[in-house]
C-alpha cells in the first residue's frame, strides 16, 4: 500500500504545513462551528459514509453502501425510509478498541442534548430513530426519503466518554479544545496551542491504528489566523503547503506562483435569477424566453470569475451523476428577444414595451452584496438594452427571507429574485421546487422556490422524487426535472460558486469536491513538502 518509491516528505518525516482563517473553538464534531474546524475533523474522524469528488456516495466506516437491490434500503410506511449498515469489522479507534454501531448511536443521542440541537437540527430532524441490533449492525430510519444527513453522522467512542458525559454533559460540551481525543481517522492529534480558548496551531501525526489505506504524508501542521491579512502574509511568503479555503483574488495571485496548483472547483451553491411565474407580466413563457435570450450569461460569469467558471447548463451541478445539459438553447440573441416580445403581444414605444395599459417594468430583488450587485447590474444593462424598465431593490442578508414573505403577503412580490440555492450531492428536488418551499404569507422560514412555481408536472415529479428510495430512479427523476425547467423556465441558472484551494506542486491525489472539506481524502495524498 502507498507509493512504490519513498518521497522526500517520507524520508524527512516533515508534516505538510496548512494555513486556515478562523481559529476553531472546538474540534468536537457535534459542536464545531468553523469551516477550519471541519477540515481537521474530517481528518480525525471517519463517518459512516462520505461523498467523493465524483459526487458518488462511498463507504467510510460502513462495509458498503446500502441499496434497494441488497435489501438494505426499505420503505417504512408512506413517507419514511429504513437503512441498514454493517460496520467494517476492522475499524478501530486510535486506542486500538474496535468501532461499534453503538458509537454512532452515541453520537446521535448526544446530538439531541439540550443546547446541542440548535447546532445539529438540520440533519437530526431528518432521522426518525436509530438503533443497533449487534456490535456491527446499525439501523437508521429517516422521516423522509432524504438520506443526506448521513454526511454528518460520525462516531464518538462511547466506552471512553459515556460516563463522564452523562455525569456532566454541560461541562463536556462547554469544554475548551481537547487535544487528547480518541479518533478513528487516518491521523491523530500530536499537540497543539490554545489561546483565549481558540486553537491557534495543531500538529497531526499518522494514526497507527487506522484500518484502511495507510497514509503516505507523515503529518500536518495547522496554523490558524484571526485575520485574512495575517494569513495572506504567510501565504504569499510561501510558508504553507496546503491552503484549503482561499478567496478568488488570493487564488489568482497564487496562480502566478509556479510552486502551487490552484483549484477553482465548481461548487454546490447555485446563483440564479428566478422569475415570478405568478406575475401577469411574466406568466407568458414567451416573455420569460425573451428576457433569457437578452442576457449574455457567459459575460456575467466572466465579470465575476474572470474566465475561471462557465455558465451553468442546468440547475444540477456538472459533477452530479444526474446532470443533464438542458439549457443549451438559451443563447444570447437580442433579435430573438424582440421577436418573442412582439409575439407575446407587446409593442415597443418611446416609453418602453406596452401591452394595453401595462408597461413591461420589472422589479429585481436581491441581497445587498458585492457579487449580487454585479449580477443585478449586468441584468439591468441587458434588459434595458432591449427596452425593459428595471427597478432594483436590495436588502440585508438577514432580512432576505422575511422581506420576501412580507412582499408575498402584500401582493408586492418582485418580478425577479436573484438568489443562491444549495445543490449538494444529496440534492432534494422538493426543498428547491416543492409547493411548501414557496414564500407565502403563512410564514417566512427558509424557502427556496423563489419563482413561486407550482405547475402540475413539477408537482408530480416532486411527489415521485419524495417517494422514491432507489438512487438510480431518483437520478432519472432529476434528469426529467431538468428538462422540465428548460421547458417551463421558472428560473435561469447563472453559475455555481467556486470553491478555491491551493496545494503545493508535488502533492498528488488532491481531489476537491466543490463542497465540504478539501482534506477529506488525505490518506490517499502522496508527495513532497517544501
């Protein structure tokens, strides 16, 4: 296992140096909040499953991925799902004790502790119950047919922690950084430095008890910075081998340094503009098509990402197995836009497009943010070029959803909403396009169907998707839905936001996924440090 020849890193035993912003306040997989902490946690702990760079679910501590064909994925009633896992019998903690199903059950039980639920709600709420029928057998029942929460499920060593936690759980969860944890990942903690209850440096070494591929890289030396300026000082001086999370501008600057490979990876957050299909101005699909043909999406992407990204060809990311390039026909063509508006009965005059007493004047609503500003400015330029009147309204991030709800209640809903929705490997079509996700006067909350789209076919596909348990059939439904979006055009995907990292040349098998952590597969990395 490992490389056939010994690299200089292995000879010298030097850890790779990693630079990250935001010192973690915890390395507990239940309570950690910072992305910097997640990078470390994904090295220290191996969950039940994970997703690889091809967005395929892969086993971690599980022996294999459950499936309908194997009989390990079953329906429970009309709307719930049961999965069965067998824990890899070779899986061990760093103290040599075997990992058991009860360690995952323990993690889940702790996730429901008072005060912890606020941090774990997004995934805990999807699980109906969890149990073990033996040391190696784990059963998980979900409230829906969405198993995305498996990405968060990690083990904690029950035998070591149970007594102390149940004696004083509040003390355990409020405890500052613990540097002597028992872990089951490819590396474990050697030492670290804490300042003002925040971790400022950390050294990881190989976990001798790791049960899968033995890592080649001897270790990692993390340095955490309070400010971006402080990180940049060391970064541009070449003091790091790995920088898992950097800005677009930092990536461009590091790309000029021949010592680094910079990865501009298309991510899971999708930026799009959503048409209000309930608006009398936009209910005619010919008007929506006209507006789409009037926009040069490649130009908008170039303004934001300077040639490092491409316009999205669908609302599903390119990496996803269900991706279908369904929007190729929406090319930039102002002449087509004008013809479509005329076909829809609009007449262009000195004061813009008219249809009876109506004027084609659109309101564009978005979060007050530099990136959204660039998109809004571009849309305004393109649509005013063909004679459409545009009025912009931007709000603070924290007011975005509540303001949309308020507008829905007052029947003042914006014509176009510019927004970001997340489309991870475990994408749930229903959460993006279901009727329950439409902003309404009944309440705010986190909704994403900003187009207020509720066609019969959309509703049918969402219902079938929510009731399907087979992965391949779910992907087929996603493919059908992408074709439906291209047909009915409730939105226009612009681009998937880039996730950017830099790694010193000579370090191989780095596989950024576009979501989550960059260092998820470090046991497969090989190569040399500086």
